[in-house]
C-alpha cells in the first residue's frame, strides 16, 4: 500500500472478501485467498499473461490478471510496475 499510495489519489475500499483499489474506476483488488496467500487482481488491457502474471480466468470477472503473493519477497518492483500500469489505465 505504501508504494501504491505514491501513484496519486487511490481510493481504498474494503469489501466483504477483498479490498478494492480505485482511481475513478477499479484497477486492482487485494484478496486474502488462503491462510498463507494473498491474490492481487489487476485490470490490465493489452498485456499478455506470463507464468507469474496469470490470466484471471474464473478468479474474478472484473479482473484481467492475477498475481499470487506467498511471501513478502513476492512484493517486488515487477508487481509494483503492474500495479502502476493498471493505475495509469484506470
């Protein structure tokens, strides 16, 4: 959240099962999926999935991609870059 707040005006909106990140429109969600994993859902147009940046599939109909976070080390420059891109597209 510290990195995302540096992007600009980000609205953080807690929901029942996840936290929505918005800039005019929703660009990402943070969802605790298991006791040891957090999923970051992203809305990224024209970005091909990779091994780490998965296609959202049935994960969440509003998101195009998902990144699975299993440790603090998974929150890196690559993830922050994807979040920034989603923020910029929102």
